[in-house]
């Protein structure tokens, strides 16, 4: 099939090209994202391949339909950026990569926790400048702490297993409880109990109308003072303004995020020579107890292998009129 690949980075191209030797599709790579403004690029393509910050809203979908695009193949699990109702209306199928190495994201959540706690990023810079002082580097033992996990699907479950392995008490909230996790020792609680009792809270649920701004002023007030919040899921789960207030008042002790509400204007790009206009990210960057990475939790060799293989096999299944096992409807 003739596929326009949007938001392409060098690693996307190298992994997709390598796996495409087994599939034989025609891939054209565009660095730009796919949104209403860039739909003219999709003329002549049967399918588009997109990532987390492409904006597939009603207007974009209308143009795709006019250009006779029949398939949207996501290179990710989350699909909050696609208007599924409008896709259905225009008879455009949407497929995703539901699971690719959930450990990649779960391990990144752990990396954020460890770095924030033991301040290895600060120690690294200090020692390089011959500053061997330990002042202000005190952390806490992860062992024995209570970790609250919101969303225990593929990634949340992998994260639960990691934290159990570290000797934490792991509690969770999900609209579907996992018997397997319960048998491993995970205790499901109400959200209010999880907020009040957790030393570390990690978000692993999808972004949708029910979870948008799940972490807001009211929920933050229920957090244990000094708790750590980790978000590797989607920026919109968290009300950034409320988070900034909670950090200023010292009620929130640490924040580690791989995702940010307005990340589409920032993440994945080198903006080091630009003047950033986003006041809230600048405020977040000013806190010593905040660690931000730019949506890299998925970025392992194993995950990129699985993403490329699943994307191309989804497209081949569509082309061959086979059942679309990874269709989002
Ligand atoms: P999944 O579908 O396997 O699991 C999601 C879980 O959330 C499910 O168990 C579901 O029941 C639960 N859930 C749904 N609504 C909920 C609610 N209102 N409250 C609590 N739980 C709820 O998905 P996954 O593969 O584990 O991925 C989770 C999220 O991680 C994705 O939606 C995506 O946004 C994000 N993600 C981020 C990265 C990254 O690089 N940072 C990479 C992959 C996925």
C-alpha cells in the first residue's frame, strides 16, 4: 500500500524501513505532523501512519476522506488524538499498536522515580565539576513505601510487578480489577484511599472524557503531603495549573512527567535556540523537585521493533481484507 508517514523522526524511518523488507509497502516520510493544515500532503495515499501529537479531528478527517485515505495506522497505543466518531462517519478505519513492550514505559516510570528520589541527575553534574559535596542529595528508601497505580492495564501491570519486586506495598485503582495482580499482592482501593495513602502515585490509565484532569486541585488536596506524582501516560490527565500550585505550597513533594498537556507545541523538537512562550512549562522547569522528559518512555529498541512490525502488519491485514485485530472502533 501507498502510505504517508507523518511526524517522522530518524528512528521511525530506520525501524519502519528495516521491517518493511518483510511487507513491501511504499512508505513516504514527512517530518511534519498531520493536522488540518497539512492534509494536502495525503493526496494519492491509501493510508496515513501517525503518532501521538498528530491532530486527527473532524476537519482533518473530512479532508482525508476527500483525498480517499482509507486507513489511519497509529504508531502508538493511546488514541485520544483521533476523533473516532468522525472516522467512522467518513468510513476510515483506525488501527493502533495496543501493546508494545509495556515494560519500556513502566521502566521509564521507575527511572523518573529513581532520579527524582536519589537526584542522580544533580550528582552527575556536580561530580563533573569536581563538586563532591553530598549536601541536599538526601533521598528516601523505596523499599516498604506505598505506591498507588492508577490504571492496571498492560503498562500499569508491568509497573506493579516492578514495584512489588522493589519491596513496595502496591495499591491500585482501575475500572476493571486484575485478579492476576491481586494474586501477586496488589491491593485495589478507592481513588480517595489511594490518594491519601500513597507515597508515590503513578498514572497508567488512558486519557478520555472521564480521566481528563483526573489530577486536579481537589484530588491533589487528598494526596499525602510530600508525595511523588509520576505521569508517563498522557498530559491531559493532569491539570498543570493545579500541579504548579501544589508544588509551590510544598504539598506535592516531587513531580516526574514524560507527558505534558501542551506537549504538541514542544516535545520531540530541538527548541534550544528559541524563546519558549509556554509559561507553565517554564514554571515547572524552575522547580528543583520536578523532572521532565519529552515523551520518551516508549523509546527502547524492543518497543521500536514491535511498533514497526505491528504497524506494517496492521496495514497488510487491511490491504488483504483480513480481520483487523488492532482496530479501534
Ligand atoms: P491498557 O489499555 O492496557 O490499560 C489501560 C488501563 O486503564 C485499563 O486497565 C483500563 O481499564 C484502565 N482505565 C480506563 N479508564 C480508567 C479510569 N477512568 N480510571 C482508572 N483506570 C482506567 O493501556 P496501556 O498499554 O497500559 O497504556 C496506558 C496508557 O499509557 C495509554 O493510554 C497511553 O496514553 C500511555 N502510553 C504512554 C507512552 C509513553 O511513551 N509515554 C507509551 C505508551 C502508552
